[in-house]
C-alpha cells in the first residue's frame, strides 16, 4: 500500500456509470505526484493516508460493483521507526 | 487513478479483434510521458482527465469484452487544494 | 497502454510451456528501457506500437491460455497533437 | 517480488472492514520510498524482506477475504551474488 | 515482460505456506534495482532473463496454487536490434 497526503477535493464531469456516486479525493505522493482515489472513510485535506491499488481497490468498497483502481485504506495517525521498537514486535 | 492531459488523437493499424471499435486518445502525464487510453466519454484535446488502469479499465467500459488496460474515467473540471477546505469534508 | 518502439527480435531458451509458440519482440520505451512483448500482429523493427499490460495482455491473444503480461495492441501510424483538433472530436 | 527493509510500525484509524485485524508494517525500499505492507510472519524493524504485490498479496494470507495489495513474503537471511555460485545451480 | 540479469541466490526464512518450495533467485534490472523472482527453468547467475509479472506469474508455474508476482519466463540467448532485420519479419 502506498502512502499519500490528501491534497483536496476534485470536481469531475462525464463520469462513467458506477463512478457517479464515488467520493473522489486528490492525493499527493512523497515525490509530489498527484493521484485520484476513492475515499469512503472520510479523510480530510492534510491527512496522511495509505491506499489500496489494483483489484483490491474494488474489494475495499462496500459495493464491489463500483469502479476504482485506488481506494484510501486508512488514515495514518503516527508511525514509529526507532530501532528500539523492533523488540516489541 | 492517474491524472493526464489529453494530447490528441492517435491513428493505429493492425488492431486486435476487440480493439477495432475503441476510440483511442493520446495522453500526456505530469512528467511529459505519453500513454494511450480508451475514451468513451468524449474528452477533448487539452482536457485534464483521470484514468482507470488494470482490470478496472475493462469494467469501466459498457462492453466488458473490449480489451484495454487504461480507460478515461472523467474530465477534471477543477480541484481545490486549500487547507481551509478540509473543514467542509 | 504504453508506447514503445520495436527494437528487434529476441532469441530465448528454457521457455515455459505455453510460451513456446509466442513470437516475442524486443521493445524500447520513451526513456530507452528495454521490454519484451508478445507480437501477434506482425510489427517490424522501427515501428511505434502501443502495448496492453496486465491480465488484458492475455485477453488480447487469440489463445487465452498463453502466458504474457505485455502484448502489442497496434502499430501507431501517426498522431495529432494540435489544439485545433479538439474541435473535431 | 520487491525487496524492502522494515522501517517500523504504523498506527491507523478508519480502516476498512476486512483490514481491521491486519498487522501493518512500514517498509522502506532501496530508494528510500515508504510503503505499507501486511505482515503475518512476524518481521522485525531492520529486517530485509521481500514482498508480494497485486492479487497474489491476498492469496498469501491465510484468510483470502482480507484486503491488501502488498504482503511480506519472507525475511531475507542472506544473499549470494558471487559469479562462482552460478556453477552450483 | 521485463529484462533482468540473474544476480545470485537468496536465502529466506518465515516463508508463507505455498512459497516454501519455490526456488527464488535474486535479479538485477537495467538500473541496478534488485528484485526476487521464482525460477523453475534453472537460470544461472549472470544469465539475462525476461520475467512475467502480475497474475500471469502464477499461471507460468506448473502448480497454479503457488504464490508469486514475478516468475522467470526464459533465458535470453541473444537479441538483434539492427534495422536490417525488420525485412525478415
């Protein structure tokens, strides 16, 4: 799963059937590249999130018939990278 | 979903069966790389669009037997990236 | 679909069952990276082609049991990127 | 399969159903990019691991209904890259 | 299919069920990045190989229940990139 920061909202027209109801979010990755993802968990601009790609992106939605290749999986509250944490695993 | 700008039309020969009827568009990504996508929503040169890749690209087409790995999902009318928008979510 | 130039032929041994009969071509992408693709449309060295990746690469072959993750979809005869073309869409 | 070093733990909220029970790990790739993966083998911070992506990431889990696009496949104990090893194959 | 050079062997622990019996090889791509692939054709260190990724990587194995996202498809004996070869196609 990739890590992105939510950059804002996105307004689209001409959506395909099955994408009309999807709440889309604009994401920015660690290199500054923008992507669009489906958000069903209510992330906010500025949140760090991880995303689920590929066929799993559809499985993560309550309605499996919706079409997406990138879905926000969760909001990252914090992470721990100290070497000392390895003992706690 | 990735973000591209529609760069123009593309003329191909020797298409596979199941690709003959597909309207193909030339896209350019944020780094200037060109890609080819199926467009069933009528995007125009200069439009910013987001695309659906992988197996979902086929699901986005009315006829699921058509072959594609990249389909235009919608035209991006505008996006909002101000921090102040996060409260509205 | 990605865009490549056909760079030449490729000779392989120890192919998997289901890959023995596949005509393989050496491709070069826009950054000079080499890839290998299945070609069932008879492209020639120097041709610009677009390719189909992922599970769709298998669907593009007449025999769906053949194994590939990259198949040439068509030869690109020419493309038009002028802004004036957008009106014709 | 890609190679990563386990960088630490990650704490998330608003997880999708089917991801609540998944033990997530923060990984760092060879270029310093961070990713999130499911770990069901008990890797520790500092370990080098290889990961399974795409639909295979789900197949690698005991419960196939869990949602992931990246699963740790194994801990890499050591590797041998000497030319002399080729004779032993 | 991507092109790699076989860099050596790799020793792992804590493998998932369904990966225990897989012969894994360490590969190096054209930019020096290391990857891990399943090898069922007996490639040797120093060999240039092409690999099959995604769901096709599993289909390339005799036992389809084995888990992989990258499988060596064949050893590349030589390639021809001269323009003059195009006439022979």
